[in-house]
C-alpha cells in the first residue's frame, strides 16, 4: 500500500529521487574531489578549508531548515531549497577555474548539503500515517545506505580501471613519477 502510493504520487517520489541522486553522486566523486581541488590550484590547507566551510555552514543552517519546516509545515519547500543549493554548489565547484570559485561553491553547497536528508524525511513523514512513519524513515535510510555502498563499490572499480599509481602521482605533482 505504501509502495503503491509512493509510485503514484510525484510529491513523494521526486524528493526521494533527488536524495538518491545526491547520495549516489556524492559517493562516486568523493575520492576524486581532492585531486580536482589540487588540479585547480588549491593547496592542501585550502582543501581542508574548503571542506570545513561545508561542515560549518551545514551546522549553522540545519537548525534553520528545521525551524522553517516546523513553523510553516513547508517540508517540500525545504527539500527544494536544499536540493537547489546542493546542485548549484556542485555546479560552481565543477566549473571552478580558481580556488575562489571552489570556496564560493562550497559555501553554497553547505546551505543544502546536510539539510537534504532531514528535509526529505520530514516531507515523507508528513504524508504518512503515524504507524507508517518508522517504516518510511527506515526504508529511506536503508535505500540511501545501499546507494552509498553501491556508489563506493563502483568508484573503486572506476578508479582501478582508469587510474594507475603514476597518473594519480602526476595529478599531485609527484616528481617520482617517471612514466
């Protein structure tokens, strides 16, 4: 019954699909992100700062999303805002030609990154009977865990297939690479 309602209602299906894309995509690119930052010209310290920006902004904005959802019963709007910030932040970072763009993209990404899962869960819970909420939250948590694991296993296969020790060393400017 719950699965049939999920499949037939775009208001339930679209937020979960957005979450799936974010989780799976994030698990695919995570190990390559640092190398990309280095190729744009970021120092090791700047790579740490860029990651810290996302964490700090996320810590500050998650309570704001929660307050917004509680005050307006607007979980779908929170999902849209978090998804938009994630997508825009990723796009800015992907198009980065300088470290400043990496900082800007990470700042925008931080506004949505940590808020996407709680916003989606809140939205789904608002459309469930009280006895179904635990099942829905557990199912979404299980699905996102499987997607994360699948993305990680695929990324390992891709990295093994496309990168060898020397290509990674060149990307990090390792002078020991002689090939």
